[in-house]
């Protein structure tokens, strides 16, 4: 009897595994157009490029131990920073910079230095050839995993910029007047989660919570709205038009319909080669940085039916991706920053 029960248990286990693999596999016969992009430039950099953001003229790159780079988008020439001055005359040395976000409308760059600091540097980017630190965010900034800053449609109490950042267990939402960091806002603290990425829209905050999946919070007071488990290990999230695109490591890209935030639904998914760890979206195009698997670009016009446009492998190990209009930038661990133009 014991042998029979063991065999039945193993059979059930095998059937469950088969069902799980079937559910997690890509759900379409995606078309791949290997000529969808033209390579414009490859810009070598020092260090390991981990994050990208841009303004109208430059791409900014967090280079881990290499500091910070500003790449001119016309000439592709690079200004490289291992230090930056402050208005008081002091000089800050960059030791490990991994997270950044740019607010072009106010010439502000938010840069997290992770070694021996509890600080986000706020930099004046009006002259990309001479960046300067103008303020700092202190407190609740240790072990930062992600940061996003953007202009509000309407200023709140005279603050035109909102900033969202997280460490592994806390989320911070702050307002900024573009001159002096006061820190108005709220924090969602001591979450029993391992957070890796955040994003927001006009009403909600979305958190990629590693093995726990996607969490949704109110942007008004931080109250939890929903939890949605997903396949893989949720690392980064990008929210557009009521859909959350989650880079979920071994789970590839997972698309969650959050048009009803209280009841998220799985819309589609695609298991990429390598570990999906970065995601961006522009005008129906979805780019996924998938580590050793390179970069995948999908037609996401219909989020319920992703269609593979092209897999780019010449970039090598892809850390991050960023669209600027029809230009796709890829941060490559091995070869620098790749710039492609969509045909």
C-alpha cells in the first residue's frame, strides 16, 4: 500500500509540473522580424551600466563602480563622472551608482550612490558637461532598489515633481519643489516583502515584490489594494494604460491587466531566454532586457497577445533598456550602450 501511494503521489506531482510548465510557456506563435532595428551606435563605457534615463539631448547611465556617464545623443560623445561638485564647493566621489531617474522639464537627475551612504543625490543637469549636486535625499534611502521621478499634471501644494523609490522592504512617495528637498509625502514601511522595482500612475503605486509577485497600493495614503502572484521572480515593473509589464527573471515578461486594480488579471506572458530584469514601453513596443538572453522587443499593441518583433543578441548580457521615441537603448554589461532605431 505504501509503495502504491508513493507512485500515485509521484504521478500527481508529475502531472502538476506538466500543467505548470504548460501554463507558463509562451502562449503565441510569435513572429520574429530580424530586420526591425538598425544599429546606430555602440558607446563603450567604464564599469557595468545598470540603469538608463534621458533628457532631450543626453542619455544618462549609472555605471556601478564606474560612476556616471552622460552620452550626447547627436555625437555619441561621453562625459564621464567619477566625482561631482556641490554648490558649497565640496566634491563627492562616486563609488557605486546603480539607480537613477531624470526629470528633463526641471533639469533634475536623481542618482543613488550605494556605498557607505544613506543618500540620493539630486543633480542639476542643465549642463550635462558639468553636472552639479544641488541637494540630497537623506533617510530611508539605504539599499535603494528602484527610483522614478516625474512631473505632475498639476502641482500639489506648490510641488511640481513626484518621486517614488523603494528599498527591499519599504516604499517612499515624496513631493519635490525642484529647489529644496523637504520630503512631503508618505512611506509604506516594514513590508514583509523583498521589493525590487516600483512604478506609478495617477492613482496607484505598483511594486515588483520578487517571489510574491505584483503588489498595488493607493497613491493617496499607501493602503494596499491588491496582491497578484506571478510566475518567476518579479524584478521590475512598467505600467502603461492599465497594464503592468513585469520583468520576472526566469518567468520572462508577464503582462497583468490592472484596469481594475482591486482585481488584477493575467493578460499574457512570454518566457525569455536568460533572466528578464529590465523593461520599457513606447507606442505599442515593449522591450525586455533579459540578461544573457539579450533583449526582446514585442509588439504589445494588444497586451493580451504579445508578438515578438525581434530578439537582439549582439548586445550580449542586457542589464537595462530604455526607449527615447523610436530609439531603443540597451545597457550591455560587456560592451557598453547600444543604440538602435526602429524601422
